[in-house]
């Protein structure tokens, strides 16, 4: 196991062989100066890094407590943190001689980023997305198609993110020769959780440098939403040795932890195997994987990255949950106060930051990783509020 009791490769032999090929390539290129130089080139000149660290002065003043800074991953090309990891994996796939990228997506941001990289690097692309999420995120579906991707609407099960992963894995298992599975979060069999973390850790590295310029010190808190956990591990990783910095992951409690309609894996999950990894999983009493729910298509996943399970076990990161209503209120509040429309995923982190800031003195500093922008969510939030927006 790579992360204490978590991680591993729990796969049938034919898929394990393909994963081992990815692992060998990752180990070969992760420290290669030419690969790193090309990756950084695209991060800076294509994705638009470094992303801004913005002091939310109106939010801070209105709450009357700690200073709140927003790490603006929403300003990246394609509108979220997903492009960081996608560029890294797509460049690795090219070096492996692969012709096609296959990926899963929930909120659609990873799908759009993968389709973008495929267009950039002249590769085929196929995106698997639960039918419910296809309906929620129709704009992102059309973007993927504009970029040349084939979008598969998955009709199985709850028709959300878990089923999209299942479908993508099954398809990949039949096309291993020329296809690279580009996982969007810090989940799956080794080396994917480490690989995604390594391509996303630029977020935390930049926060650390930018905070020194802005405040002359490390932040007191770094907060990020957690579904599978890629934006959170990207924001947290560089701060893990810095014990003065409190790290908080915020997952989706949906309609409440007292209901079955939530995706609070870190809060209520148990140790189990999902999608080739040992991690924390929401399980039924009979051992089946539980159905999950969130207003956010990007957080409704019944597992979590194994590194998050480990960080929870060693108590380095605190994991909490925010409801649909809390996330929507935060979505509306940040939009009104700062003129920034956050993704509904990121709004879960904003919701907890709002509660926390009020309890802290004014010399404390909170950084919220604003993992994506909310253009894709506006119609869905309007419907949640009872408004019928017609195109």
C-alpha cells in the first residue's frame, strides 16, 4: 500500500497489465527534465498558471472575522483545476504512443479538460458520463462535443459518477493497446492517486509562495472540497509538513447526514475496495456500495482518494461536510459579495470557510481553493430555487 493501509492495485490481470504499463511510464518520466519542462510550458502558456490568489475583502469585512483568500483555479483554461492533471497525463500518454484518451466525468469539468487536451495534442477522445449528470451539465457536454470528443451517456445504476467510472474502465479494458485511461481525480489503482497528486500539487506550491508575498506568512487554514479529492490533495500536499497550517476537506452531506441522500464518505464511510483501490467507501450493511447523492455532480462519489483516507487516519486533515442548502447559500453569497460565481463543488468549501471565519480573530488567514467556476451550475441552481430558466 502507498498510503498506510490504503491504496494498492485491486484489478483483474488484463487491466492490471495496462496499469503496470502506466506505472512504468510514470516512474520513467516523472523526474525527466524534458517532460517536466514541457508540462510546465503548457501549464504556464496554455492553462494560464500561476492562478491568482485573491483577497476577498468584501467577504472578509462582511463576516467580521478571519481574512479569506481565494485560490482562483476557476480562472484556469477550461474553468477548473482539472486542466493541471489532464495536461500531465495526456503528455504521458503521448510518450507511451497512445492514440486515444478515455475518461470519466461528473460535473463535466474533467471531461472538458480531457477533450481540450485531446484537441491540443491531436488525439481521439471518449468521455463517459452518467445520464443524470449529462442532463445537469448539458453545456459541458456540448463543449466536449465541440472539442471533438465522443460523449457516452451511461444509463446504468444511479447514472452518476460511479457508473461513469465503471463504464470507462470496461471500455478501456477492451482497448488497452492504443488507449490511455485519464482518471480525473486522485482515485483508482496505483499509480493514479500519486500521479494526479503530483500534477495537482502546483496549487499548494503556488499558494505557499503567494501567501508569503501577500501576508509574509503561511495561511492558518487551507480549505478545499472533496469528492474523489484531486483539488484538495493539490491544495494540501505542500502543506502537510507544516503543522501550523490546518487543512480542512469539505464533502457533500447532500440532504443531511441523517438521510441516505449524501456523499459523505470521509464522515460515514468504512474501509473497502472500489475502482481498484483500498480506501474509505460508503457501504450498505450487506457490503454493497451505497447509492450517493449531492446537488454537485462532481462530489457524488461513494469513495475517496486513498491518500485522503490516510491523512484522515493520521489526523493531519480534518474532514467535514456541507449540505446542498449550505452550498447553494455560499454560491449565492460569494457571487453577490465578490462578483465571483463559484462551481457548486467549490461552494461546499466556501460554505465551511464562511462558518469558520466568523469564529476566528482578524489576524487569522483562510485560503479556500476555488476549484472551478460556476457557469455550468447557474441553471441547475436556478431550478433548485424554483426558477425555470428557458434558453
